[in-house]
C-alpha cells in the first residue's frame, strides 16, 4: 500500500457528519462572505492562540501583507526574514514597497539564527518576520530583545505552527502580530484558501479590518483604498469544526514524530531537534544522500517532499535582489540540499511509520 505525504481524505472521513452539517448551515444562511460564522471563528481562534483579537483573511499571504501594513511598514523600509521559507513571506514584504532582507538559519531548528539579525539591521529596518518553520517556534527571546532595543515590530509567520508553543505562549501571541494560513494541508486547513491575523493590539486590528474589506467603514463609505482580503463563511464554518479537533490532531502528529525519532535513531540521518512544543506540520530529516533516499522511497511506494529545495535568494524571481546568488547563506543552502520531509499527518498509523523507517534502514544497508 502506497503511503502519501499527507492524507486529507482520511481526515475528512473522520469528521464528515460535522463538516457536512456546517456547510449546509452556511448554504441555508446565504451569508457567504464575512458575517457571523467568520466572527465566531475569529473569537474561537483568538481564544485558542491566547490573544485578545483575530481578523480572518483570504489567505496566509494576505494576512502577512495586512500585518506588515498594520505595523506601519512602508516603501523604503527593510524587513528582516529568512531566505529558507515559502515565497509568500518575501512577497508580502515586497507588496508593501519594502525590501526583504534575508539572514541565515540555525542548522538544527531550520529557523532564523538570532545571532545573524543584528548585523543586518540598518536605519531603514522596521520589522522582523519570524517564520515558525515546520511547526516549531523561532527562539523568540533574543528577537524580542533586539526588537525592543532597535524599535522594530515583530511579525510571526505561524502558517505552519497552529498550536505550537514557546515558553508556554502559543505561536502568534508572542510578537506584535501573528499570521496564520489555513491552506488545506496546514495543521488547521480549510477546504480552500483562508488566513488569520491575531494580536492584542486594538489599533492593528482596526487597520487590518479596514484594509481587508476595501477600506470600508460602512457599505458605501471608503476611508481609504484597501483590498479584497476577506475570509468566506464556508471556510470559517469548516475551520470552526476542525479547530475543535486541532489539539488532538497535533498530539497525534507529535506521537508520530516521536516514533520516527525512535526508529531512526541509529541511522545516519539528522532527526528534528525539539526545542519547544513542536506541532510537526512537517517531519523533516536531513541526509547527505537526500535525492537517492527520496528516489528509493518513491520506488517503494513512499511519498516524500522537500521544503524547500530552492531558497528565495536563489529563485529566479529574486534574480535582481541585492542578496541574490550562491554562497551568501551557507546553512540555508546546505539544508536546501539535504532536507527531506517524510509522510506526516495525524492519521498515519504505527504500522505505516514502521514501514517507512524499515525502508530507510534498507536504503542505508544497501548503500
Ligand atoms: C503556507 C505558508 C504561507 C502562505 O499561506 P497561503 O495561505 O498559502 O497564502 C506563508 N508562510 C508560510 C511559512 C507558509 O507555510
């Protein structure tokens, strides 16, 4: 039996009745964009994150863009983040007219290396986007210290970290503003696109609410130009059902990860380092023979992924970026060559984990 990287069907089968009822409720209400489902979900998600407020958005990318705008990021500013991430992070910075400034990552957690931030700060720097990659929070204390000292905003990209914790605080509630994606494959995934901003700052909430809906104050009065970045009610209703299961699913992901760690312990692969409460959006190992290993697993019916094979500073899209080109971020570049995401989803059985690890064992025995 083939083992996929993620299995969204297995999850739907487990909650079909609840989901179908929620969808019917929205269809019968005919309130499809914003409205009570979205408001309820915002309140429930804010409570889940431990923040006072939440603002639903059309995607994780629009959440990041609105968060930057709410923090006052403007053309001419610089925003520090990593090259080792999904392009949405840098896109959102560019959408404001600011310049993304990349720094290298820590080789054990794959998240921003706090020691690399200070040398990248200039008088134009106005914010840092901390990307909680793979489901684990960035080491936030040194970043909070730097932000205080240099008067920078901290935006958390928690698109892969719904429910992750850092020193008892939930992802999204640690910096000035947190951004989430509900893309279907995320730990909390919609059946389409969706996103969310969470914060304790009512001023940032008003800016985000205004801009996500065409700068509208009332139906026909626009205080400013904005965007169509609204969350739709079907997604909100689906996400409300799924939010009730999220803590259980994250626990299942954590047990799968810990089982992988056990079974891979004696093999020449680097298993994930858990520094704080990790929710394993992805279970990522490192191997010097990554491409051969991936091919061997594929031949044995096991799907894998690479997150991410091309860092942003090496993407054609950033060919004109001042930091473009090989050699500038050695840890990022090495990880991009060596990381491999193994199948990870809450419904993955112990038998499947054993099958995957035995295949990896056989690969190393034969190579
Ligand atoms: C998924 C993701 C995003 C973008 O979210 P969308 O909802 O697809 O726009 C941003 N950052 C990271 C780290 C992501 O994984």
